[in-house]
C-alpha cells in the first residue's frame, strides 16, 4: 500500500469540527473523488476511500475512449448533514480547500451531501465549479461544461439522471452475478440498507428487472414485506435524506428494528448507506448469497473473510458503485451525450463488462472479487502512468 500524495486535517475555527482531504495519486495532474459529510468521519476512512477512487478510475480505463481516468482522492467532514451548522461548515471547508480544488482535486456529492448543495456552497466559497481542476484537460471546455449541465437537467420519472446512473450500475453488477450463476431474476429477493440516491435508484432498477425488494432500511428502522415492497410508492414518499414517510406503507408492510435488513430472507443484500455497516459480529446474521456494495467500504475486511468462508460473495464497491463517477467523466469528455437512454445503455455495457471480468478473474485466480478487482486495477495503473504520467 503506497503512501498518499497528500493527507491533511482541517479544524474549523467556528465549530471546532474537523474536515479531511486525502489525494491518493494524480494522473495528468488531477484527481477525482467526492466529498462526504457524516458524524464520525475520520482521516483513515477518507484515506481508504481515496485509495478506492484510484482503483475505480483505473478499472474504467479504456484506451479507445475520450475519458482518461484521473487519480484518486476523497474529502470528508465530521458532521451530521442535518445539523443547523452543517452548511456554514461546508462553505468554510470548501473555502479552505479552494486552492486544491482549483488546482488538482475534482469533487462532488457523496454520502450526506447532494450535488446541488455542493454546487451552492462551492459558489459561496468563490469557486467556479467543484470540478474546475479538470477543465484544462478538455478540448472544448465550453462545449463539455454545457453538455454536463444539460445532462444534470435531464429527468427520468421525476428523478434527475445524475441520481439514477449509480443505481443503474449497482443493479447491472447484481444482474451480471445472477446471470453467471444461472439464477432467475423473478426468484431473487433483495434487502437494501439506505434509501437515498444510491439505494433508492438501485431498488428501482432491480425491481424493474423483475427482482423483489423485501426489505428497506432507513434512519427510522427497517420496512419489510416478504411478498415485496411497493418501491415506487416508497420512493415517492421519501425525504431528501432517504427517510420514508411511514404513512405511505401498505397493510402488509412491517416496521422492524434498523438492523433487521441484515437477516432478511433475501438472496441479495445491498448496503447503500454508511461505511463499516457489516462487521465480524453481525455478519453471522446474514443468509444472503451476494452482497453488493453500493456504499463505500460497507463490509469490514475481517467480516468479508468470514463471509467468503461461508460462501457469501461480496461484489466490491470499487466495481459496483463506480458508475456515478464514470458517468460524470464519460459525459464531460464526450463519450456520451446528455441523453438518458444513451447514458443507461453505456452504464449497462460498461458495468456488465467490468463485473463479468472481475468475477471471471476471481474464479480463475481462486480468490475474492475484491482481490480480483484490485489485481485488474494494479495491472492497469502502470499502463495509465506510462501513457499519461502520474504523481504519487
């Protein structure tokens, strides 16, 4: 494991709360990675996420594409996004990080922060954009920025395209695993932890593919129905933080404790909320066959070892949830246009190919999908470095 290029901790002089930035590496002088806000966020967590971003970028390297993967980075703020002080804290963090964002760190929404909030705070902090460091790499900056803005304005069934592409990618990873195992979609049950942007979109796409979502967990607890939940109705009844209004539940829906999603009678678990949700102790409750990491680092390494020994396959975050980041760059660099059908088709092709490659490598090497994904990224990083240069 290499030492990050940059690792820093910032303390807010108004609240005393801390924020972090880790740049794992630069490619062409630029890095990519979102900004999260959650209580308890730590420097170690952000460093792990930054390493993951380096791998996500490398995994999507296509020598024929206009999008050239960047380096990996991540930002984090230790604060509850619902706290009244959160927005002011975000503005001050971005103002402090402005030199890095202007020069070599492109960032955007992550856990606890939506892109519109990041954009508004970035403007108050004096930034042109949260991704302005990548602009010098564009052949046609005005055209590229217009294309991305148009893409963010696209809505599908009342949701923004940017809110759906990540969940589409998670769903395709799950469907690829099912296809390889010969498991029919209609017999597959799913439990989702977190019903925000990623979890909600994943549930949407899996339901429309024919799978049955039997449990959804949000901050208030777990909602379960063995016959299947009405995902569309629940999506319409959630707030900005992914909390479902219980008034929208049907008579057959049950309210259970928050951790009940782990033990749900389901073939697939989708942790789509916080990091470290599954540990060596609570993994014993899991009976699912697959875990698709829609969140970043939701399964601790020791838990993953125990799960693998029990025959549970963890589809790793560096593959499963990588479509959101890739979609930004596919659109900005011009591999796809500001069109929902084109975006979903590209996400599906790319995520199916990457997931299939990862699972095939895991089978060939006799290892886990995470180890296989790391090996694929390790193979590609020197190629990217040789072609485009890097800084560690």
